[in-house]
């Protein structure tokens, strides 16, 4: 399709996106639009450096390829360069979405669906402020490279979220309800999710008790465990953090034991949901990458370049937030694998502890912090009343050593509106979730 320059590695990534966004603030429509964008990211590699360009005029791709080639220095042995060796070889692969096309759902239907939940909000006097939005994205990608590879993928994601602020007797509490999926029909259970969150928030507002700071046995919900895996471990698994950092390489030495043998964490772009990435933005197919296996460090996330630098293999994690940006090492869906204990057995083993259901935010590399939203006391193996917690925190490596139970079922969760941030690229859709995870001696404030 394109004439790639001799003596250089080159690739072209075409993206065509249809996005729908409907947003409200306390009943007032703020935005309702459908937008189509298209563009291309073009790059050339001469064995020493990369040359990039991004354009919106797709007819100009060949011209940009030729312009970038003039800036580079051709190398006869470019095909033998390890970065080039790591790029996909000749062949065509396609990944097409086979469900209901979101572009066929009328904008009026999407708007009416979002608005149908507003009466449940306005009927509750304690809800003093609220906002809501519906969003969907349909993305078509084509990747071509000078080794003869051609990858085509179509994917879509839709979802809605309502952010609610509750105020009563001088107390305030904020919580939200959200749901996402690959098809519009996946959103139909949202009414039940909203009713559940309103009831939980009201109970929390009226009956929550401040936790005494200290160390507790903590049970993390699939959401909280997913954020913990992503923020505290997943980012440190992104191999570009290690380039030129000998201390990080030593700390992150493969084979190092972190926790018990039943602890496993993987990243997998092939899983359905908001982290689904059938091919990364270099064309490497998605697959399951073990990061912790049997309690030991087992792998890292790579692009073609970081894999070459560390003598490992690409993992399908070279991603960008759009055609304007170069691909960098990013997560897809990172989660704990299932354990061998039922949820009921896991909770039954806690005499006096805490359960983290939802969270406000989380962050961390060597040290992590998670700010819980809905949290509860655990008494004699049963979830008791709501608990007010500012943060839970600790050393990442130490905390993994204190995990003593993982439930036997994984719940993967999808989200729209937000995502993972790294460098200037935000927000990138990723997947969260996992099993229930029990940790001994977590610091709670």
C-alpha cells in the first residue's frame, strides 16, 4: 500500500475514531455530540534514532514517509537490528468486532437512556450535587510496516457514569455509579447498580465510623485489588522505567520472591473490556504476560525497543492514546489471578479487619497509597458497619509478602471517562479487577 524507503525500518498507523459524548451537570445538558476523527502516525528508524510525524490528512502519508526518510541515514544491515527483528513480520491479521455496532444506535436513544436515571437521583433529597455522562468510542486501526506486516482491528467501548454528592446533617459524602461494556445492551443493568450505590452511600453518610489508625487485616475488593495491582505493581513492570536505571534493574530482578506461591499477576490485552488491545500500536499481537508467578517476579511489559535493550521479547504493550503520539510501554488489563479459596472462606478468616469496596484514587511505585471510598469493618468473618478511612499505604514489596489469601473467582471491570496516565499521554483505557485479596498488617489511617 505504501512504498517504504530502502535501508530503513518504517511503519504507519492509521486511526479512524467515532466518539459520542453526552454530559449533564445537575440536570442541565452541557454537551451532546458525535465526532469523527482520523489521522496517521508515521515513523522511520535508521538503527540510531527514530523520526516521527503525525498528520490528519491521510492522503499525505506517503509524502511524510519520504520526508522522514530524507532526515534518516539508511543502513544496509537495518534488518538485522534487534529492534527491527522484534517488529512483526510479513503477514495480514484482522480483529473485527462482531457485536452490535454502536454507530448504529441513534444519538437520541443514547441520550434517553442516560436521562432515564435522573428521576432516581432527583427523588433523593440527600443528593445535593450530581453530574453524569454517557460516552462511546468506535476505533478502527490499520498498521503497516516495511517488513510486509498489515494489521487491522476494530474495537468499541461504551459506558456511563453518575457522580453523586450526598449531604445531610452537616455531613458530606461523594460516590459514583458506573458501568461499561462492548455493546449498548451491556449497559442495561445500570439501574440496579445505581440503586445499590445510592443505598450504600446513604448508609455510609448516616452510620460510618472513623477507623482508629493502625495496622489491620484488609480485604480488597476486585476493584481495589485491581487498582492496587495496576498502581503499585503494573507501572513498575513497564520496562522503560528500567532503561538506564541500574538500581531499578536490581530491585526488579526476575526470579526475586515477593510473596507466597499462590500469588500470580498477569497483564493480558486479549481480555475483553476497556483494556482490550488485540494488537499494540506496533502490531505485536496481544497475549498473556505473567508478571508475578508463584510469588516471584516473572516478567516485564515491553515495546520492541525496550525488549531489545533488555534482551527479552515484546509483549504487546506498546500503546498510545491516539495517532498524535508515539507508542510507549503501557498496561492493558493487569490483575491478580484467581486463588483457591472461596470469597466466604476468605472473609471468614478475618476476626477484626477492614473491607475496601470502592476507592477514590490510588497511586504508587515503591510505596503505594489507596484512598478508599466505601469501606467496612469486618467482625468475626462478617461485613459490619461502614468505616471511614483516609488512606491505606505501604511498601509494595513488603505488602506482597503479607498477602495470605486470594479468592477463587476473578471479576474484570471496565470503565469509560478516565484511564491511566503516563508522561503526557492521558487517559489511556485499561482494564481493572481481579479476585478478593486478603492482606495482613496493612497500615491504615
